[in-house]
């Protein structure tokens, strides 16, 4: 296949791969355009899917879009195409997040080996085992993050306790903030009555936590979910911080790409993952997440990684809603 023969069906498939990415509350805040004349994908933020209370700066929105961008790059590599990516190509258009120009076919293209994990990766809000992630695999995940311009650091025990306390405090703050709680409720779904293709459905909430220290955002809030069990989570959760040297929209997009790259690597090696971003959503708590001794840069994501049940697949918006063809 050559770059000149990318047809509409192929483009649609590429965008379906891109949109398998995770996003905050599964809001899926992306829009794509494809121009056949220049063989260029353009990705925009969808402001209608922003979370103004929990993500007032749009940091989480950019991270989700960055994850979709990485998937697009991987999918192109899987088809044998080189690609050239530009972040924030027009300062006058902040919603224009990136362009990806499709180059010529290549016999060997980096990132292609990650492709099988795109549709296998799911967020898991279930208990993980206490089995430790081997040092070699931790190093491999760190290399994946650095490849995209971010740093991944697993937490030492003392720092872990501090971060867990901050996440617990943030969870309480969220429940006491009516605007944030309403925003959370807006993006949760009753799978028996709601047929929408975004948000977090109740079957993906996972069980309520009875014991253990693992952080698990409870998308049910204070509401009861019929038939939902209460179980113990792990006592020694394996948390990692994803950080960047600076803290602007381009860094957030790089974070998203680093996040998705390391999650794809994790999936290929049998790991499951979830996010514990509650403290990141409060500016006064976010700064405290850094390791007081060795920490540097700006914490962008808190990940929980380990061995456990894969989370269920959540729905994605139809490609026809997020893709348009242009001249």
C-alpha cells in the first residue's frame, strides 16, 4: 500500500484505532479531519467535551487527545507508513492540537509492534494482586515514557503513603464540591437505560473498596449501584508518576503520547492499569505529589499498574461523529 492509496475506509479505520485511547471520564474530547490532497490528519479539541470544574486548564483534555494521537501514529506504522507530527501548529488556533502528515510507505516502521495492544488496553478499576512488577519491566515502561518526552517514576514506600493520603483527601474534596460531583455524574452511565457511547458505564465502575490502600476513583459517588460488590483491594499498590520538565499544552500532549505508549507496552506484557488523578485536579494538591527529595518537573498523571483482571471494554463514539474529510 502506498500513501497515495489511502482510501476512505482506511482513514476511517485509522481514526477508530486513534479513538480507542483513554480520556478523562471517557469524554472522548477529540475531532479529526483528513485532507486527501495533502495526506494530512488534523486533530482538534472538542470544547463541548471539556470538564470545566475538574479540568479547568484543559490539561486532562490535552492528555487524552495526546493518547489518541499516539494511537494514530502506531496505526499508521502498522500499515507501513511513515508519519510526521506537529504539535500546536497554529498559535492563533488553540483548539488545533496537532497535524499528522502521512509519508511514504516504509519497509520497517517504528511503533508498529505496539498495534495489537490498542484495542486490548482497558482501564481496570478492579483489585490487583500483590505480585510485584519486575525491575526490567519497570525500566521498559520508563523507556517508553522517555521516548515521548516524559519521565515515569515508581513510588518508594514513604512517598507512596504521602500520595495515597493526597488522593484520599482529593476524593473527599470532590464529593463535597457540588459542581465537581455534578460533572462526575454527567459522565457516568446506567448501562440498563443509557445508550450513549461516551462516559463511564456502571459496569466499568468496578467494586466498592472494603479494605486495602489502592486508590480507586468511585464513579458512583454517593449513589448506590444495584448488585455492586464490596471487596478488598491491594495493600501495596504500585503507583507511578508521569512527569514533564515544563507544564504547557504541548507538554500535556506529549504526556498523553507517553502515557499511551507505556500503556500499550504494559498491555503487551500482561499488566493492567488504572488512573488515580484526583489530586491532580486540585492545584494546591498537585504540587505536593512530587517526591520531596528526588522529584522534579511537573506531575501530569498518577498511574496504578499491576497484575489483575482486565477492565471491561467501554464504548466509543462512532467514527462518523469525530471524523470529517476536507479538501
